[in-house]
C-alpha cells in the first residue's frame, strides 16, 4: 500500500519496487521453503479513504501486508486492528499503526529521534541554536515532527520557525524570507521528501541565504542534488541517518548494497532507488526471515509468532540495528555530508559501520505542542 498516483505522482513508488526486487531475489534462489513469493500492489492515490478500503481488500485477499508506505496509514489502521491475525510488515509513520501487535517494522519510527547526529552538530556548531522546519500537514507527519521537535529541544536547539505545508506545494520563497527574518540558523529537512527539500534549497539560493542544512534519510537521493540546483547549492548539507549509504557509496564495505541495487534494476530497469525503495526491500527481508522460520506450511499465526522473536535486525547491514519485536528504533547512525556534489561519510568509527554514541530520544507522556510559524 503506497502513494503511486494522485496529486504527487509516484511519491512512494519506490516502496513496492523494493518489495518486488527482494521477492525476485529470493525467488531466483528457490523462494522460501520452496514457495515463490508474489506481490499484489495497492495504490491509495493520496486518499485516506482509499487507504482504508484497499487495506481491507489486502487483508481479505493476501497472506500478509509487506512494505507499505503512505502518509495515510492511520486510515488503514482500523482494519488492521480488527484483523490482528494478519501480519503487517511495513515501515509506518502512524503511532496507532505502529502500536498494533501485528505490525512489525524493519526500521521502527518511534516518536522522537536519534540524538547522536543532533548532538554532533550542536558540538561542532555551538553558536547554531535556532532551527526552522517545514512538515507535511498530515497527521502522521505531524506526529513524527512532534517527536523530532522534542529531540531537537533535548540537545539544546530552539524552534524559531515551523509551518505545516501541503505535500503538493512548490514555492517556499515566503518561508525562506520568514526564516531569515526570524534568525533561523539551521534548516531541518528530515520531515520532507527530497522533492520538497530540493524546492526549498532553490528558494534559498534565489534569496542568497545559506544557513546550515540538516536532513535525515529522505534527502539522501540521487535526484536531490541536481534538482536542488547542483553541487554549489547543496555542498555542506549534513545527513544523519539510520541507513547505510545504500546508493552505492558503501558498496565496498556492505555487500548488501550491491545486491540491493542490482535487483532493483532487474525488477524495474532504469528506476532510481530512494529511501522508500530501501524500506520496501528491508520489510520484505524481515517478512521472509519470519516466513522461513515458520516452516514449510506457514500460517499467519506462525509468521506472527516468528516476528515476535526477531529482536535484532539490520537488513544485512543496510540498516542500523533495531528491535522489530519490541518496536525499538535504532540509535546508531551514519553521519554524512555533501562534498563536491557527492555524499561522503564523516567522522566514521574506526571499524566503519554505524556510529553509536547517542541514544534514541523517545517522547514519554504527552507530546509537546507543535511550534507555530514565526
């Protein structure tokens, strides 16, 4: 279940491609316990009602839901809650869906953020305190922002500007002018897809405004640099993410990168993978691990039982270690920066891999109120 059509064409098209690619990879080796895996794709077309309807259809028709990614998971949540015997192995932004006992994520997204990257920047740029951010104005994205806001404030940042935006907006000139006037020193782009982040950078360039830029995984995309205006527009942008540099930079040290990229091209020649492709691939791998352990005649219940036993998962090194069974997100991360138009690791640990010098700051109790623009 992903957003494939609608106002933002192909927004999360990478998710089902990632699932299909991993299934093709497994099927090339004989499948799982001799069974071939087949993917039924569903498109909610940027509609909450469609998400609810098609989630119900998938529950009735398919063995499990695997690799879904949408801004409208909260609509399908009711159907999943009413059908607790159906495994849902997907990365979700919705706290309600995440809390379901039949929902398991390869990269759990609790309400909060890993503090490691944020603390690194606070130490490296101690005078940078005021943060500005734009976030999609749907409930799942807003809930994630509340957690991220809490983590930012925990390490000493102050939210100087925030505005909820429509995912189909393209002109952010007014926001850039307002951020500059409000003294914003760092623009936090983790809550955006790479297309919107690129449009924001274009507006910054037009206004000749160059704050410190920070993002998580969504802006790590091959298309981002050229769309944002080329290397000169984005050089210096910092990335702190819980994924390896899966677009190729880590291919020499993480063999799974080559496997991922190769099979994505076989599944969909010419497609440029993104974060959602990786989420789809990793979700499929997590599901397949439980399916394998469930035996030659698996039932939904047997697969759920096996998923509840998986307390360590890293998608063969593509992801920082997480605990799907207990819904514990990763605290380790990769720190990277755009240098001369390329993504490069920064301050790696001696043995490479992931830095683990922070914690995942998860909000306990009531969420903080959302900071308003200006």
